[in-house]
């Protein structure tokens, strides 16, 4: 059976849900899982991964994220312990680590995978291409196989692991590029990439002030917030909220698109959401082609009603 190493993420002092998802996938594919967790307080978070099947967790403290140091530490574990497959969350940090790891280990990387299964010792991966218009199946030839997985596509499953934590040293002193400043985006909301429900707004919101409706609806639902590129370009919201080809990729259970036309570049970042609800006054808007439920109406009428109904329903 292939030996699989799952890579975790610590961002803004918190262990991301993706860490548990990677361990769950490793356990499901091979019956046992090991993990690497590097970041602030990694030792403290490491034990938590045992509940998702991790037998061994290599934990290393690192204050500021360094893709180079992270990839070097993982490469050394892969070589010394003989791992065949490395699973990495397909986020900003994961993308950097995977590329560096591919170069360090002289092997291939399959990225942004939404489905995967073992075939013999190979992991066969399904990933979207052409901004989600088609899917291809791919596998890495040779070992180790490096795979980045789109968040929220695999789910998290509890399963007891031995939870042995091995301390590792992560050395960023040889970095060719250094982080000189770090500004954390402080928000009490769940990040869109981790959320079960995402409420996203587009140009149809008309202004920064009315974009607040998106946030209010999200807060009633306990959801993450996102945007198409139009509100980002108009500076109604921060760039890190953009969802799509040049923004973040989300895959929640429910995606609510308000005043978003559904351009191909937007669909690339949310098309794998499980249940898509759209509100758009144009019945021919492309977003309806991917929607489970579509409301053809003025969002300024629909959203206040949605908010009132949901507040009653949820007792808020
Ligand atoms: C290289 C490249 C990369 C890109 N990357 C991204 C990306 O990552 N993410 C992204 O989102 N875009 C991206 N874009 C831009 C993309 O092509 C679209 O321009 C953008 O997604 C449009 O945003 P929108 O749907 O909010 O605006 P629009 O396309 O203008 O749509 C607004 C929608 O709101 C509806 N509407 C208006 N008023 C109301 C109302 N009162 N009630 C209900 N509905 C209403 C309209 O019917 C319309 O469908 C990229 C483009 C390029 C070229």
C-alpha cells in the first residue's frame, strides 16, 4: 500500500480545516496517514490530527510562512521515510509548497484535484481544465506523487490514529526571499475557502454600501463571504475576497450568488460548489446554467425577504 503524507496548514495562528481534510483523504486512500504541520504553535495543533487518522505527525514551529523552508522540510521527510504520495491543500501556501517540492524531488505535480482514487500504487486524479468547462484524469508518473486538492471537495471523516508527534526543525535562514511585513486580514467570519455556506456578491449590488447586504445575509447563515471580480475592481471589497480564476477557489455545500452574471472566470472558482443558489434579474444570465436553484428577480427585493425569513427560521 502506498505511504501517504498529508500536508497541513496554519494561517493567522489557526490550523486550517484543510489539514483535517488532507489527513482524512490519506487515511481513506491507504488505510493509514502521516502528516506534516509547520507554522506557529504546530506542536500544539498536531495532536488534533490524530482524531482524523494521523498515526505520525511531523510538527515544526515556524513564525513567518516560508515556502522554501516548508518544502525543504517536507522533501527531507519524504526522502528519509520513503513516502510515495504527498497530498497538499490547493490554497495559496499549498500552491507554493507543491511547486517547490516538485522541483526539489524532481517529480510531477497534479494540481487542483477534485476527485482521486488509488489504482494500484498510483493515485488517479480528476481535475478541472479550461476554467471548469471540462475535466481530465491525470496521474503522476514515478514517485513521489505530489497532488494538490481543492478544499471542501473530499470531506472530513473522524477515524482514530496513533497520534505520535515527532518534532522537526524547520530552518528558514537560507531563504532566498524574506517576508518583510505581514498584515493579517482580521475577520470574525469563517474564510470562504473553509465555509459550508458562501454568500457572494457581484456588480449587481451597485455600491460598497449595498454590498453590506451580502455580509448581513452571510452573518445570519454563519457563512463565508466572497465576491466576483467586479466589486474588487470597484474597491467595494478587499482583493482577497475575489472568487474565480484569478482569485480563490471555493467548494462549499451551498453557494449563494447575488447579482453575479456567471462569467467563465468566476465559475472557475466556485463551479464545484454542491448546491448553487443564484439571484439575478436577467433570466439569461449564465450563472443559471450551473445553478441548482435560480431566482429571476431584483436582488434588492429578494435579499431583504431572504434575511427576514431566515432570521425567523433560525430564531435569530
Ligand atoms: C484574465 C481574467 C481573469 C478574471 N478572473 C476573474 C475572477 O477570478 N473572478 C471573477 O469573478 N471574475 C474574473 N474575471 C472577470 C470576469 O470576466 C467578469 O467580468 C466578472 O466575473 C463579472 O463580475 P459580475 O458577474 O459581478 O458582473 P457582471 O458580469 O456585470 O454581472 C452583474 C450581474 O448582476 C445582475 N444584476 C444587476 N442588477 C441586479 C439586481 N438589482 N438584481 C439582481 N441582479 C442584478 C445583472 O443581470 C448581471 O448578470 C476575469 C477576467 C479576465 C479577463
